């Protein structure tokens, strides 16, 4: 079974750093991209960016470029989403998803991780 | 304000049919494939439709997708209470160089 398992919920203070993880299993981790998607409380889905685990090439949404860092360690089939200085507005659920992509025009997300709730509060 | 426009909510009775629209432009839906995702309360999104109208294995044929011009539509027949969820469309936004989602539609099965 293809599965993405994310790290657990985090509670942080503004200004702190954080890295959350997403471990893939049941498929060749380097055969597809991994994307991260944000869902703020009571809101919709927002695409943050994607990484090709085979060479760690990354591509960010303009809305998130410079605010987060996406990385991967293919040796342990794990992708990461990282912040260097959290803000209260980063409070959200973050999902990773396997991105099957034939081109920018033709792609889909399947499966999704279970989500990681990040709470940033003083 | 989402790039793709979906109705905030739709409702129908059990056993009935409902459609959810997703409206965009030539820089997104008009020239790219559309996928649809179901998010049951308190859970992660799940792929329902890809390549405009294809269903992954395990997704019942009660769910269908179509695309015409700059709009896409998700159809659900034989509604069940278990279909109550938020539904999102997604595609590539060429002008933004980013994946774009609709704002989501909450389905209520009365």
C-alpha cells in the first residue's frame, strides 16, 4: 500500500524554527515528486511547492517562496518542510502528497499524508 | 480569493444527484488538466478524479468529472450521507507557475 506518514503535531512560539517530515512507503520514493499543501483553520487548500526526491530539485509557489524550505532525504524516503522563524500566521495543517506529474499541465496528488497540525502561539 | 471559483455549498437529498462547478480561465483550466479531491470532516484530502474525468481504482462510478472550455464539473449520483465533505478542484495556473485550487464546496446530504 502506498502511504505517506507525517510527523506529529507541533506547538511552537513565534520566532522559533521547525522542521516537519513526511515518510513514504509502498513505492519507489524517487519515482514521483512530493508536494506540500497548507490548510489554514477553516480554510481551503493552498499549494506551497514540490520537490523531486531523485535530485532534490525544488519548485515553490510564489506565495511561499522565501518563507519555507522543502527538502528530501531519498536514503530514508522522507521529505521535509522547514521554517527558520515561525509566525502566528503559520498556524495551519500541513499536508504532504505524492505528486504524479507528466507535465505541469497534467498531474495529480495521490495519496496524501494524514496532515501535521502546526500551532504557533506566544 | 481563489483563482478557481467553486460554489461555497451545495445540498441534495440522499439518492439524488448533485454537480459542483469549478470555473477558471484560459491560463488555468482552459489549457490544463483538472483533478478533484474529497475531504471528509477531520481527514486529509483524497483523490477523486484526475485527468479531467478519470477515476482512480476504488472510487465508485457514482463520481464523475468533465471539462468544457474554462470550466470543470464534478458529478455525484446516488448521494449518500457518507458523501458529506468538502470538494476541491485543482489545476495548473500557467500565469502563476503554481498549482491552483478552488475555494472548496461543502456538500450537505439532507
